[in-house]
């Protein structure tokens, strides 16, 4: 009877190590800053008067640069989560 009880092992405890390291969190912060910068660059461009059309909202910064920064920030976020450091 005692031999049977010794053969039953305790469940393996979970790994106490954090899944993300400090480098991962730094990369997450950088990715968040890039996404935030993209949204800031996308803002604005409207006119003060509804009778007047402002072509500034179609600038290269708002149409091309800002969406590239937002997508790049999300790519950095995914890389920061998936990258495993030792």
C-alpha cells in the first residue's frame, strides 16, 4: 500500500518565471509609442468653417506616413510578445 502511494507523484508546479522579460516590456512600450505617434500624425486637417473645404487633410503625412507608423507599431507589438529572450 505504501509503495502505491509513493508512485503517485505530485503535480508538476508551474514555472514561476515570468513569460515576458524586461526587454519584451521595453519593446511593448516602444510599439505603443509608435502607434500613438501614428494616431497623432493622423489627427487634424479639418476646416474651421463647414462652407470651406480644406485640402490639408489629404496631405502625405495623414494619408501615407501615419498609417504606416500605426501598422509598424502593431508589428512591433506582435514581435515584442512573440520574442523569447533567455
